């Protein structure tokens, strides 16, 4: 079985500051993918960033970057220069690339951005 | 283009009604998914279609009936639902069953 844990149910950040959301996971698979999804109040689930486990280089998408520590099974999301539009529920998710696997989500972190 | 569309956006139905949710993607993806999501919780997988065949059914009650008429369309037929079925229903698609999933905007369902 695989699990994803987000230990911070809520976080807040001042506009223009940097915030890091934590995620740890457990899997016995060697070939897997990790994701961060964002769900704003509209409740559309938006892919923020994706990391392949076999890649050592941390993924980056504009102001969003991850710190992927494979040995520690840690996958944190850093949001730089936070904007009001970043306010959302953030879900960390794990998927391993075999037929029949399922996307496993953490419980989510609610991020508030203060003006 | 990573767009998945869902209709309707909102649906209110009684416990004796029959209704359907529709999901469409034109990205050439061959895997499509239905999820149920309660407020402030992560999505729960209901069904997976891979190459238009039902691949995963997560022991969902028979009052939910999925259908995949073609590779671009996914329906979820609803019949005799219960108030506890009120939730956001999300559709997603991926290149194949091992790929990154892209989600639609969801249908907010209220069962009275």
C-alpha cells in the first residue's frame, strides 16, 4: 500500500513572501510520480507541478518548485512571491506507473494568502 | 490544450430522479476517471476506463452507472441517489492509465 501525508492542514503566508508546504509519502515501488495539485474555491483541480522519481533534478514551474528527497520520501512545494490567487487547497499525490494503480492523495493543506 | 469539460456545472435531483453527468476531452487521452469529492477532503476514485473498457470499479453502489461511449466521452448515470451522495463529481483524463491526470471543473450535485 502507498500513503501520502500532509502534516499541515492549514498554512498562511503574506503576499510576496515564500511558503513551503510539506508532503511525505511511502511506497515500495521504485518507479513512481509525485504531483502537487491546487484546488481554489472554484474547486477546479489544477496540476501545479509533477516530479518523476527517477529524476534527481527538482521540478520547477515559474514560482513553484519542489524539494524532492527520495531517500527521505519527502516532496515539499515551495511557492515564491506568493500572490492572492495562490490561495487554495493544495493536494500532494503519488502515482506509480503500472496498470491498475491509483492516484493516492494526501489530506490537503489549505493555504491562505494575506494581503 | 489540457482541457476536460464537464456538464452540468450544478445539479439538484430528488432521490427518485434519473440524471446523467457528462465529461468530454479532446486531447486524445485513452484513460478517463470519475472521482467523488466531499468538502475539504481529497477526491475518492470511483471508476477508471482505459481504452473505453472499465478498468477499475472501486466497489461503487449500483445507483452509479458509468458509460464510455467513445474515447472522448465519459458519462455517469445516476439513479435513486441518497442525500449522502451529494458531493462534487470530478472527471479526469490521462494519456493512458499510467499518465498525468488532468481534471475537469466538476459537477456539484445536491440530492434532496
